[in-house]
C-alpha cells in the first residue's frame, strides 16, 4: 500500500497549456514503487509564477473530464442504438484523473492533478483545437474574411427549412422500394417483416478510430447546444477492447 509519492522535478512532456511530470506512489520504505506509473500535470500559469491559479486549473480540468465523459456515454449509447454501425466500431472513453492533496515539508500543501501514464509508443492525436484533423498536412489558416464567410454560410443554412438535414440518425433511414412489383409484394408481408428484410440486407459499417474521434467532436457540439466542441483529442486506441482512450481534451466556448 502506498504511503508516499514521488514526483520528478524535470518536465518530460509539455503541451500548449500544461507540463507533464513523472509521478509514482511509494511504499512505506520510501523506496519501493507501488502500482502503475502515473503522470502529474501542471498548468503553465502555475509554474510561470501564478500559484493562485493552481486550484482553478485542477478544478477546471476535472470539470472538463466530467463533461467529456458524460457526453462520451451519450455518444456510445447512440452508436449502440444504430443497427447500421458495426459492433466492432470503437467507442470513446476518457482516462480517470485524480487530485492528490500533498503536504510537503518544503513546498507546503498543494493539489496535484494525476493521471495514468499511457504508452507513448501507442500515443495518437486525432484532432487539435486549431482546426487540424488527422489526415491533413497542416492546420488550416483562419483569417477574418474566411471566418466571416463561414458564419454567413452557416446562418443561411439555418434560416432555410428546405435545406436537407443529415445527421447520424440517417444511418437508420430505410428507403422505400420503388421497383416494379414492390407494391404487390408488400401486401403479402406486414410492415415489421418488411423492415426485417431490409435491415438484414444492409451490411453494418465498421468505422475507424479516426472517424469515430471526428464524429465525437461533432456530436459534442450538438450535445452542448452548439456552445462547446470537445477537441484536441489525443490518447491511445485499445484495439482489444475497441475503445479510444482519450486524455486531456479541451472544449472552447463557442
């Protein structure tokens, strides 16, 4: 059982907003490492002279994870309900994060955000918060004119009710058979039998991890009433359990 913790002072990884440090739970002898390797994360604001931002960073990060996990559950339930989505299509999950309350003789009391350390050899980035999506050679360049034109285009789409709307629900759509003789055939079967025949003839689609990641970002935008978009999706793809394990997402307010 762990009695102490050890945190490396040297940064081994960093992002646009955070630094990452190696973190371990240590046994009573003060030497034996207990459990899996962990990662402690600190906001750049904390290390760059803003100690008062530490609690805010920890609280905001945990809130982000909780929101992302709730939306991921809704997303997975939606995938489960779509018969055209193959069961082998990956689902989305988020790594657990914990807050360690430390009492150090030199550094005093402080809160540290800790996550399980993932295999960096399997690490993958599916999209970012600057518009990059996996498959692009580089992130798109956004200018004032381009953004203005994009918003004007979206406004026009929302104002016209006659514009076809396509979404994930369209995977459940069943088109009527318009071939000759279909009307006569339909009289010999009830509606439930007809649906069963159509569904059995449709091969479920197996989506890739990358496709699921992009779909989840889009889903989060709709699930939050077009107020937030969960992006900067990075982590590992657990091929055995068919799960995309994501850590440290961001969701800018739109």
